[in-house]
C-alpha cells in the first residue's frame, strides 16, 4: 500500500521548531517522538491526494524535548517542538538531503541574525515587563504602607484625643459641681485614664524613630519622660501627693493642651485642616505649657520632704557614708534637667512654629 505524505512546512528559532502540515478536516492525529530526535506523524484528513490517511517521519538534526504541542484547524495542523539545547541548526534533518515533502515556512521563516534580533527584542520586552511589574508592586506596597501608616496615626491620635477629652470634661464638670472640693480627689477619679494616655504617649517617641512622622524624637522624649516622672513617680508612688490640689492643676493643664493638639494631628492624617483648630493648636500652648511646667515643679517640690521622710526609692550607702541617699536629691537634680529640657523644648517648638508660619 502506498504511503501518502502531506506537504510539511518548517521554520525554527533558537529554542523551537515550527511545523505546518497541510491537511484539512483532520481526524485521529497521532504524533510521537522516538529516541528524542525522530518525529512520527499520522492522521486522517484531506490533503494533496484527497481524503486519505497521511503520515511522515522526520529525523531531526539534534535531540528535541518530548513535550510536543499541536493544534488542528480546518486547514492545517500546527506543531511546536522545543529543542533540547537552545541553538541555531544549519538544517532540520539529520540527512543532508531534504525530503521532497518538506519546504521552508516563509510566513515564519527567519535567518539566524533575524532570529537573534527577535530573541533580543523578546528579552527586552520581558525585562521591560519585569521592571514595570516591580514598579507596580512597589507602588502597591507603598500605597498599602501609606494607608496603614495613616490609619495607625489617625487611630492613635483619636484614642488620645478621646482619653484626654474624658479627663478634661470630667474635671470641668466636677469643678462646676463641687468647686474647690474637686481638687482633692482628682487623682482617684482620673488617674486610670491618665495612666493609659501617658503610656500610649511613649509611641510619640517611637514613631519618629521609625520614620512614621517627621517630628524629632528628642523633644517628644523630653515631654513624655517629664510627664511620666510626675505621673508615675511623684503622684503614683506617694499616697500623700494624690490628695493635693496640685494634681488638679497638672492634669487640667495637660488635658487642655492635648484636646487641641491630638485632633489637629488626627485631621492632618486625612489631609484636612480647620483653621481655627490650627490657630488654637499653635497658640494655646504658649501660656499653658509654661504654666504646666510650673505646676509640675510645684509637685516635685512638695514631694521632696515626703521622699525624705518615707525613704522611698532611697539609694543604700555604706555605713561610713550614712545609711542611704534620699531620692529627693535625685528629684532636685531632675528639677534642673527639667528646666533645661523644657527650655530646649520651647526653643525647638518656637522655631518649628516660626518655620511653619513664615517659611
């Protein structure tokens, strides 16, 4: 029985071989690879000799990969074969004489230089896509980071605003109802919220260190550390100080400053500004901050004899030097540093406001 062969057209790239088999209305396509370099094709279809079974065999110049892809259409069968090694072949078949049924596919045909240019163009396109993908990923990550940062800062300032607002409103209402009697139980009615707010305020030192805000960490550290000494050491550790009127003035001045400062920062997170709030935020602290420092200094001075008497936090000394060194000496030294630190803070804050308004 005569073996019918279809017309086969071929082209190559550095890594692939393309075959186009001229058969229409193809059925029962059977393609297999033998010994890594011999392709066998058999199918039923309409070719040069009409509707018949057609087959052919090609022994490639070099080994190819076993993964063969083919696609049948109404007019032809397209076959794609990957070379085992990506390089240019001088011819398709191992035998130098080309089979009669085989011809170049000029629709796909490229010479070696053209193929190299095509390969280079593909690599440039892939590199461009890779760069664009990295830019897109970076953009998405940056957007997500900014969104998370703004959400975190907004929630932090909101929580602090609510906390200090509660302290301010509670003290104001009690002042109107009880008058001066409210001075003596301020600590017991507001200390828990004040503890919470001041512990949260430690984040104001961490945030600039992490680059989340542009303000300096040192001024924030001075303010947070100073307040925490007053709250946790002077008020928190001495029961005798908790009933003194100075607690009222310290807490009231702190909360009055913060109920304008935190909503200003909160609105800045969503790129919103209220001019009246901005004016209050940069104006009201001018008289209140020095008053707050004076109230803190009064609290420290009032606590000195109590620390001397109770010997709380005293530093043990050898017998030849005495029994112990009173913590009051540490607080006296603290008063000096508090004065210098707050002078530095006021100078930095004033400079910042000047730059914000005039520059």
